[in-house]
């Protein structure tokens, strides 16, 4: 009952994303552009850039993943699919988890893959690419999962995008601190294990509890 | 069902609670003034000067009670939010609306006074690396988020329920604030007062702080009740 539903929804959402490729590309380009703006703004001093690289990449990832949250439920809400999902036999929490997973595959995973390239631009040591990618791999799903709550709450509201950032960004702060912190620890020659384990723990806790809240929010928003 | 039980549900209706809220507001407002005067008197005139921090420490009579209230009001707000979602009572959601601005105010006061205390003692207004400061700032944003979400939704029922859900989600931040000085040894000092051991400060200082906390507490109740009455008048 549950796994076929997950499979169907993930496949459907990925297919829809594939049909509207420009949406996916826009969020990714946004990530690249934001990360490229910082050297222009703060100056081209290599040591400074090397020092701020983890933070810049993480902030850019955070903003990019937040911008793409609007797409998570909006299209389904607009054409009535969401109502069918609310009425359907599959538990809403499962539906939400599957949609979030598909959303992360489209908007989070590309960031993980392209981040080392940005790190290269910032002249980050090659040894840190692994930690950076791993921290993003653990952290960006948390962003999608927590962000889904905000996306569900602001569904169909005027000016929902700005409101969404106000709701979601404070909740993103711990992920940002741990994610950027892990790379900085590794850069300082210390073990990033602690931060990465905490990120993993956050991922597990968020994946277990947040879909409930998202499901409740969807029910509130589509009453 | 006992008479006690019936009275609870009797007062769960906005109309019947309206006069009681007025009485509570008046009593608490008077108490708040008395406690505040007593607290300020003890804090500024009776309590001794701190050996290490000098006179600057006296800001704790505002700072610590405000910080307590900022967390406490959030928890109370979340409890009302949960009660509203579970029991579907209008008054609970009105309590959420009535408490949020006061909570945000105390969070802001805690941050502001903390900055002014930090300047002479730490040598800086703000430290980005400190977890207590960060989590308290997040608390302020959470209050703003709840209020903004409620304000952004025109349909009242959805606004109340969405705000309530966000308030409940934000509760994860409260233990982080409370334990931040224990789990991370950053700049902010540990708690001077706890439930399990005697306070690590002079008795008069402690009395002044408790009096101020009582003043803030009764003030919060009074203001929340006044705001609740406005909410009732607005909606009924």
C-alpha cells in the first residue's frame, strides 16, 4: 500500500520536473549566481574567499532550496490534484514524504553535485570537497523536509514567497551552522565527524516528525 | 462531570470569559505595578553592587525576567495552540493571538538589554558565535513568523490554525535556548538560578529578580487579557 504510493508519486513528480526542465535549471542557476556574487562584492582576496567559501556555499544552497519550495505543492494545489491526494487511500504523511523526496532529488541533489565546482572557484583545498558534498548531502534533505511545512502553510497565499522565507529561514539556521561548521572544522584540520553526525541526526528526526506537521498544514490550508 | 469541569467549559466560550478576562486584567495590572515597584526598589536601592561587574550587573533585573518570560510565553502560546487544534476552541486561538506580541516584546527586551549588558562586560554588543544569543534571536523570528502568518491569511479559521501549527513546530527551539549554555560552552554564562540548587547570588539580588519576574508575569497576563478582550469584541 505504502511503497507503491511512494513510487508512483516520486516517479510522477520527477516526470513533471523533467517536462518543465527550466524550473529546475533556474534554481540551480540561482545557486551558482549567488555564490559568484560574493567574490565580486567582498573582493578577490584569495585567503578571505577560502575562509568564507563554506558559509557562502551553504547560504546559497539554503536560499536556492527555499526559492524552489513554492513549487512543492503549488501546481498540485492549483489543478486540484492535491485534494485528490488528501482524499486518497495513501496516508497523507507518506504522500508528503514522497513529494518531498522527489523535490529534493530535483532541487537539492543538483546542489550537492555542483557545490565542489563552486568550491573550486573559491580555491578551497581539494581535500575538503568530500566533507562539503557530504554535509550538503545530509543537510539539503533537512531543508526540503522542514521547508515543506512552510510551503504547506503558505499554500495559495498572496505574497506567499516572502512570508515563506520568514517562516522557514529561522528553522534553517541550525542546519546552516552545522553544515558550514563541518567544512570549517575540516579546514582547520579537525574532525568534522561531530557536526556531520548531528546533521544526520537532524535528518532522521526531521524525516520522522516533519511530514506529520506538513500533512496537518496541508489539511489546514485546503479546508 | 464535577462542577469544576463544568465551569472550565463554561469559561471556554468567549462571551462568558469576556467579563472574567476584564477582572483578571485589572487585578494583574495592579499586581504588576506593585511587584515592579518593589522589584526595582530592591534591585536598585537594596541589593549590593556586584564585586566583578560593578553597577552594570543591575540590568539583570530586567534582562533575566524578560528572557524567562520570552521562553515561558512561547511555551504557553504553543500549549494554547495545541489545545485549539485538538479541542477546536475559539478562545484558545485567541489566546495565541493575544500572547504572541507580548512574547515578541519580551524577546526583544531580553536581546536589547543583553546587548547593553554585553557592551561593558564582554566588550561587545553582539557575539555571532554564541548559541544562547542565536537561539534567542531565532525565537524572536519565530514570534514574528507566527504573527505574520496570522496576519497574511484573510480567512480567520485558517489563519488561526496555520499560526497554531507554526507555533507548535517552533517549540523545538525552546529546549535549545534553555540548554544552550550547558551544551555549548560559549560566551553567555550559565544559569544563576535553578530549581535544583540554591541560587549562586546574594539573597537580595535573588529577591529583586524574582519580584521583577512576578511583575513581568502579571503584566503579561494583564496585557494578554486586554488583547483577548479586543479579539473577542472584534470577532463576535
